C-alpha cells in the first residue's frame, strides 16, 4: 500500500449547510433537488457520493463527468451542488471561498484543512472514503521478491521529503505490509460491493 488521499465533502456556497449534519438534513428534506457528481462512474468519488445518497433515502441525483475539471466547473456554476473530490482538484477554489468543505471523509483531519472536521467527528464514521494506490505483482511471484519490494517501498515512504511531497498533493504516505494491504483491499471491495448492489449501479 503506497498512499491514500482522503476525499472531501464539498458543496457550492449556495447550499444552506455549514456542516455535514446540516447537509444531511437538507438532503432528506429535499429529495431529488440536489445533484452530486464524479469524474468516472464507479470511482471512489462516485461511490462515496452514492453511499451518502443512499444514507439519506436516495436523495441525490448523480451526474457523471469526464474528468475533475468539468466537475469542478459544474460545482462553481451550481449545476452540481455536492461532490466528493480529493484535495488537489479543489484546493484553489476552497482557498478562494468559491467552494465549501464540510468534512474530510476520513478518520483524521488534513494538515492542509485543519479547520475541517472528519466524518468521525461529524458523527458519520460509516461514510468515510478515500482514493488509494497499491503496488501489485503477478500471482505466483515468489514471496521473497514481494517482501523485498515491500520493504524497499516502505523505506522510501518513511523518508521525510517523500512524505512531505505526498502531503503537498493531499495524499498520505502509507506503506502497509502485503498482508495488511490484502486485508484492506478485501474490506474495501466488500464495502463498495454493498453500495453498488444496494444502488443497482452500473457503468455509464
């Protein structure tokens, strides 16, 4: 496991919600009146939004975009009211006050957004979501090679300058062991499968 990037719950400033709890109240009270979007159907950004929509009674309408940039433009235009991107795609708009972050979809706050609470702090730990990257090798690769690669990657990820570079992108250097990574992917697969089956989600 190399790195992960917590997703953010982002809204257009016209949305009358300052916290995630307030957003949930508005979603439940106004089914079908809020749009959420994502670059690429089936992505963590999409499925995290789908999980929140399901949690609030299938309250939001999903719109797919071909990339982060058009999604952000739709947010700025208020064609899209809610999205769940990583920090790198919206940091400039957040700093300028053009978009509002309600929560970090993770268990820890981000150094770049110290004032934004986590999903755990907001009271919704079941709605966490991240983008993550792992290194894989073909099935049957000798264990000694896997262990050597994993050790070398963890050593690099432990270097302060590397961690700093990741943090600058809104990512966290992780460095899980092969066993930890396998367990994590299994858990993530089960979590996303439940969201997909519950929402009858298909690729568009």
